[in-house]
């Protein structure tokens, strides 16, 4: 077919434009720099999904040939089409549709978690809406706070269905859907069940795309403030690797700016007694995980072994593939390891009562909140981790305390649990955990030094990747998946006996933790994820030690407390178990 047969010519606001056949009016307008407001539209083409359901009708434009208003996000172009985006009819149509949405909205902007981050609020300001002409009954639904990780306020739902796109099409969890019709229409769970009664993984990808406050991370900062103001509590905080590559976006920095030192200084200003590095736990996880992998390979135990650092994907396998629960590594996630060590090893060294220690984790993830509440991560009434704050919550706390983030000095993590290697830094991106594990497994198996520690074959943003590494006589087959839809494909292969991998890394969120549900909103811009990813690789490259088993403080931990990798006490403190859960 000739190229000309694939192109369409039209005019937008009397400006000629040529686009590919199948393009929408919105696509064509963007090509010539014409702004059309959108709300339900979501372009995640890099992950194979574009949400163009035309539910909100905020993007309507006038078709001059018919005189009708059409949704620009969903209406495909054709030859000779004439579109006006700023005609009186188009402008009033958009205003009317937006007012109708606002008429059924709580309008509690000042106290809403999405205040100044809300796309509905932004559009109301952009369209200069100061009065709502449509008054009447409003939705009234209970707010769901049962999941520990995600708060669902259906009263703020505008039926954009972005969350449905993420939950069903990308994550394949299918917990959220459109229910009922007319005034009673709403996006909710089946039978309006609470999230903790469903198969929700709490990954937070629905939160990351919700334009309003209908879905948000559960706010734990008030509990942390209370702990900080309690003189009887020794409050410790730890920071995940992906946080330091993204938090700057909340303060005007370019995506991917590493701000570890400023975060540490800011946490000191907030009043935390000790600031530890989750990367210490990542190095420890790698040593335990690599030990487990080598044991499985050498002793013909269950293969493949799947990484277990991501709690959302662990929740996913418990609900969706309970028959495969012998496949994941039994290792706890890094922040849980740091948590239990703070309340055992550190408490012993500092002569502290574990009951007086409060452990706070700063994570890029909403699922970590739910993970911290799991029964198996609580012993004798003492949780490994007490509270989890997302990157966004920490940024709000800094602002709440009037801390000038950009002027903070460079701080350093406290010991005993503050040292890390480059291998731990790359935990925050897809492929990073398995790359770190391979560096250590190589030297465990061969007894030789690994000269080149960078494995380019593990890197990238493709949803499913395969790689091979020669380790002595063994050709190690590695699988990598990010996004639960891709995880499903790999798990189905394992279930059906089609997997040829020795080890598989799975992360629930697109891009891994850098794209977590608690990170600054990236609005589907893959370039932001790439910048965060590269920042972690650069951090790894700059570190004097790049293999987890070279972390001197971790080695001291084994010598003084854990004895050796895979020991009885290591299993008691650093490993966990999983349980089958009903799929709803």
C-alpha cells in the first residue's frame, strides 16, 4: 500500500494537518500544538493501552460539516474533516459537561489528598468555572479504608474508567469495573465489596492514574507525626532506592535526580532518631536469595525460583495462582528485613526494648502498606514495620514542616543498617533484582571473581525479557517481567510446564518500583520512568562496591548475629511463607 493511502488530510481551526489513518482528532490536534482539555483520556501506548472511552466528554470539539459535538479522544479523523476546537458550541459543551461532573462531586478540595494534584480541579480553574448551574442530589457512598494501602472514596469518582483500564487491561487483576446505570452508575468492586474482600493486590496503579481523589494512598503521616512526638518511642526510618530517584519531582527537580543526602537531612529535621537505608536490606536479600537459588539448582529443588521483593505480585500469585506458592523465594522484602533487624539486632546493640521502637518505611509503593500489616510479618504483637509512607506522603511531610528541600545539606545514613552497594541501588527498577542476584550467585557457584558486573541483557522496559548468563558450566536462564499482565503470562507458562527458566524476577508496576503507585505522578510518560531508571544505574556505577556480598556491614551482621546465609536464625528472621487466597 502506498504511504499516501495511509494518511488523512483535515483542518483543525482552519489549520491544515496530515496524520496517519486511524488517528483521532486529539492526535491530530497535538501534532499542530492545539490544546484540547481531556480527563478520561489516558495514553499508555508504550504498555499497549490507550484509554479512549469518551466517558467524560470534556474533550468535545465541533465538526463543522455536521455541526455536532464529537469527543476528540475517540473520534477518528477522515479526509476533508473540518474541526473547530474553540467554537462557542465546543467551549460551552465542554463547560456544561465539566459542570455536570462538578455538580455530583463533594468539592472538599481544601482537605482532599489530591488538592492541587487533581485534574478535575485543574480543569475547573482552566475553564474559569466559578458557579455550578446544575444543583441536585449527590452520590453518597461509604469511604473504603479496609485495605491498609488504598483509600477508595467512590463519591469522588467521575466514571473516567482509567482505573479499570489499569486494573483489567494492564494488571489483569479485574477488581474494578463499571456498575449500574444512570445516576447510580459508578466504578466499584463486584457487589460493592471492600477492597480487602477482593483479589486486589494494592499495587496502586489505579491510584497513579486516577484524576481525582477517588483512589489515593491511605494517609499514614498523622500516625508517624504522633510517633515522632512521643518521647517514649525510638522512631527509625528507612528509605527505598526508587524514592531517591523520584522525590525531587515534587520539588521542581528533573526526573531522575538522585537526592539521597537531602532526603536523609530532611528526615533528621523531621525528628527521626535513626535513618537507615533499605538498600542495606536489599544487599541482605540478595545474599539470602542467591543462597536459596544456588541450593535449588545444585540440589534439584523447585525451579524456577521467583523473586519475592514485590508484595503486590506476591498478593497476585496468592489469589490467582495458589498452586504455584512453592515457586517464589521465601525471602522477605528488603524493608521487612531492615524492620525485623532493627527490632532484634539493632535493639540488642543499643539496649532498646523492641516494643519502644517504631519502624517507618519510605516506599514508592502502596502495596508495602498492606504488606506491613500481614499477619506472618508480625510476631508477638510486634510488626517488623509499623508504618509505610509513600514518596508523595514524605514530600507532603517536608512541605508541612516548611522544610526548604533544595537548601538541605547532604546527610548520611546511620549505622548499623545504613551501608549498601551498587547492587542494592538497582533494586528499584525492572531487571535490577535479578541482576544483583546474578552478581552474587556467580561468585557463589564458581568461587571466582566476577570482573564485569553489568548485565546489559537484563536491562530495558520491555514487558517480558529473557536472558542467559554463563556461570561456570551452568547456562543460567533468566526471565524478567514487569506489570502483572506480563507476570500472568509467565506464571501460566510455569503452571503449564512450559517454563525453561532457572530464576524469574517479577515486579507488579510498569518499570518496577520507579513506576510504583506511591511515586510522583508520571501520567504515563515513559521518558520519566527511563530517567528514574538511568539514575539508579548511574548510582550503581558510582559505588565503590557493586556486589551485595561485599557489603562490610552485612558481613559483620552475619558474623555477629546471623551466623551465615541460610542459617536457622536467618530463616527465622528473614524468611516468610505464603498462603492461598480466594479469588474474587
